[in-house]
C-alpha cells in the first residue's frame, strides 16, 4: 500500500543494545506515582552480555532514586520460587523460556511481564507488522501514515525478479529477513541482483526520507521520540550508476545518532510532529498490546 501523504512508517521490532537500554531507562523514569511510593522489585532475565551493557551504574542509580530495585532471576531455579516481583523484565527467547513465562503469568497475574511471549511473537513476523500498522488507518492534521509497498518471498530466489515485476514494486528495494530476530537489511539496486537474496524475506520499496528516521519508544502512556541517522536518499543517478546488493548488519552502523544533528525543521522533531507521533503511538500500542515498544518512522521525501 502506497500512501500519498508525507509520513511513511517502516515499523519493525529491532532492539539494538543502545535502544534497549533507553527503553529500560524509560521504564524506570516513567513509573506511576503509586509505583514510586513503594519499593518496586524488577526481576530481570537477560544474557550476560546484555546485563553488562544495560545495567550501567547510571541506570541502577536512577532506579534506586525512584524506589526501584533490580534483582537477577536465577534461570537454574523455578521462577515461581523467586521474588516476589512486581515486574519481570526479560530479553530471552526459546520455547522452554516462553512456557516458563506463560506458566508464571497464570499463577502470578498481578506481575507485569515485559513483554508477554504471545505479544512478542506478534511482531516477529515482518509481514504482519506492517499489516497491523496499515489496519490502523491513521490520518490526522499532521499528515497521512502509510507503509511501504511490500512483497513476501518464501523461497526460490530465481523467482524474485518475476514476483517483483508482477507486483509492480519500484527499485531500489529494501530486503529484510521475514523473521525479525536480527538487524540485518540489504538494499538492492537492480533486478538482476535480486536472485542473490536469500528467502524467506520481505521486500519493501525504499522510501527517500532525508537520511533520518525517528525511533519512537513507548512505555505505558509515555512516548519518547529520538532522531537517528539512516540510509541516505537514493537518486535516479544513484540507481543508474550502481548495481548489486548492499548489505547492512545494522542501520546504526551507517552513522551515529542524529539527536544533536542540525536538521531542517521538515526533518526534525517539531512539536506538531511529536504530538502526531504521540497519538499514533498510543493507537499502535492498543493494537499490538505490548507494554513497551520500539517503532521506526520516516518522513517521505524529507530534506536535511
């Protein structure tokens, strides 16, 4: 679906380490007044690498000042024997862990699990991610929200060119793994190179957006928008002078944060843009049911 307005949303549940840390800080910083009146115990289940990168002294100190205590969950012991917890915060995967969490939720309905396994599964599939956004039919005075036209390729790389031609998608195309468990993406400049891609994947039309995307962090009713550098615009000249498929392990590898960048107001986070994102983010949360989320937005044809 191609929308005629200025805003185009490219949504995916990509959780880079720095962004996950920002989410955690928001969980701490935006607790309700009731939560801040008593000690809130957060049991966390993370890999050792993520524990080291997330639980920085700054975060732990901020949590302590807010009356929040982080307690490591011992994965070798039954979860129900630990705690008591007010919140269970996890970044683990696997069917065994999902079953443990589901059983725990049934016996501890008063504990907030961030995020429930069923909600996470809903946003793992990139095809359904954008379908959910399109179903919201978001439109207000700040512009129309849409999604890039996309095509799902399940198998047979040799058939990709014909499928793209039949679907009427325009080059360049962004290629992403169908299952959103990595940050990888590729940019394909010509039809002949499409057969080099490895299904299953999602192909999306690349939207020129001024090289800036907006990361929208949602925690409960709190919405925070930050700017990031993204892939640069692709001109007609670029298309004619380049061929092949370019791989990007992470978009964040292309450039650093754009938080302090001197951006044109058409790209930057004006009050109107912030208000628009706030409204849309709340609608998005209602649909997807996650307690906290990370969305990626771009503004079509924006200029730096």
